[in-house]
C-alpha cells in the first residue's frame, strides 16, 4: 500500500510540473527568490553610495565593473559566433569578449546595449544580469530570467540554470552553420573538437583545434584545413585588437573556463537535486502519515547520484589528454596560480600542468567556493565521503584511474591543510 501511495504522489507531482521548469517551483522558486551574490551585493553598495562605477568613452562600464568585481582583464577570451543576446553586433571583426573570475562571468560586445553578466549564487546557482552601456547617474545591474533561460536552462546545462560553452562552425558573418552540428565543450572534450567560433592565442604544438577558423561559405565544410589557425600568437591581422582590454584570447584561460563552467553546472545540479529530493521526501511522508527520520531509498539514490556527478567533475574524470605542452599569450596562468591557497609544501589546486593535463593536482579549486560551502548538508557530506574514498585509495574504480597514488596523496594533503570546512575525519592523517 505504501508503494502505491508513493507512486500516486510522484505522478501527481509530475503532472503539476508539466510546462513549468521544476526549479521555478518550491523549494527552489528560482525566479521569485531574491538573490544573494557578488552582483547583488555590488548593487547594494551602489545604491548606498559606497561604490561607484565610472564610464569609459569606448568601453562603457566594462573596466570599472571588472575592477569592482576583481575580475582580471587577462582572463579575456574572444568568441565571434553569433551566440548571445546581442548577436547583431558580433562578427569575426567584432568578437564578443568574455572575462571571468571564480564566481562571475562578464560579456562585452562592441556597440552593444548592455554588458551581459552571470554569477554563481550559492542558493540559486547561476543568476543572470545586464548592465546598460549608457552613461547614467545611477547604473543598475538588472536581473534577467526569461530571456537568458531560453538558452541557459536546458539539457545543455543539465536541466538547471547554467553556463554554456559551445564549439561550432561559423561563416564569414559569424553566423553558426547549424547543419554542421555543434558540440558542448568542457574539460572532457578532445582538443581537436574545441573552440569552433572562438579566437585562440597560444602555443599547443601539433595539437589541432577549430579555433580561429571561419568557413568561406554557408555550407557544411567537407574538409577543414585550419593550419593557419594553429599556434596563433597575434590576432591583429584579423580584427582591431585595440578595441579590447587585451589583444589576447588566451588558450589557458579558455581551458580553465571550460572546466569551471562544468563544475558550476554540477554544483547547481547537486544543490537543486538535493533540495528537491528532500522536499519530495518530506511531502511523501506527510501524505503517508509517517514521521520517521530515515529518508526513502529513492531520496538517498537521488542525492548520491548528484554527489557522484559532482565528484567526477571535481576530479576531472575523463579529462581530454594533452599531447603537447600548452602556453598562453597573456599573464592569465600566472595570475590564476597566484590565488592559492597553498599547503605546507607550497602546493595548490590552482597549480597548472599544461603538459599532459590541465592541473598538476587534478581536483577543482571550486571546492573552496561559496557555492560548494552552501550545498545542502546531505549532499556535501556525501561528496566529502566519496572524495575521501577516492583519495585514500579505497575507491579504485576505473573512472578514477587517471589519478596516480601520488596524485591522490597530494590532493588529500592539500585539502587537509588548506580547506576551511573539512569534515572531522579529514583532519586525521590519510589512511
């Protein structure tokens, strides 16, 4: 009888959700919940007169906004595919610039009406804003929901509000050639399939990629000869680089960006899935007249699944191997690594390898982020438990075979000596 009632309740819940994104309903209430993040905090400071944004004659509020949010100009990457709200202004001659920090992404379009901003909100996941590029006495960071969620809430973002990095073929105008297909890009994507529609500066040996390539027609390219787009160090012969904060679209910045986007999306998925699972669990128990504290097995499985997906992203499972060393043209790598924190041996999860893989110690630095700290206790504890199993060597699953014994020991020690919110069992020596 209990199983039948449970199934009936689940079917009823599913029926009421038809046509409505699940995250727009309790307990998430995405669009109707007041955000609390770096952007909303900046807006409060602006409203109180404690912070000001200055207007640049050509770049608008971009330089001032980046400075206020501690986003380095060296993080700049340039995308010339028409894949944003302001597509009419984006071409290979006027690419869109993207800048990012651990929590925030800012998009700038020449002649665009607004800066496009997204931020990792600890409670709501990815939240979107715009800042009008018109000089006013009181600049306003406006939250956006419906327009942005059309593209930034789908299977491409794992069903939650999130970020999208795509690789596709584009024509001379920057229009995507959708008939040629497109690919979502993260740290698992083979290098040869990355960066279609993006400018890429840096050295990468004989590794091929699709960056800096523009199709001369609107037809699907039969063969791609991108020899002129490889190991590019200077973009000044392709467009006017003086119109941007830097002349670079740094390959290392792109690599870190793609990793970070995946982990942010998995953090949001873990957050939302757990909140929803706990809410459904409580609702079912009320309907069944039960008061036991033990979660339903289905609730446990949902939380465990979300934790597993996050752990895989944090530990860079299935990361595409580098077959030659990589180096960028900007100072992004140096500035990124300087942020630390470091253990007693001077090691950091931000240390870059760039010889055969992205990080020297393959565990994401976003494990220090506010979004990770704000995960519901039930899933956060499960993540720590799974991580301890892998890094102690107890979990020898094939998917973690890329982590050597030395990797596991190093990551474990770095976390034990630097993470401020470790579970008690992590404070002991590695088993």
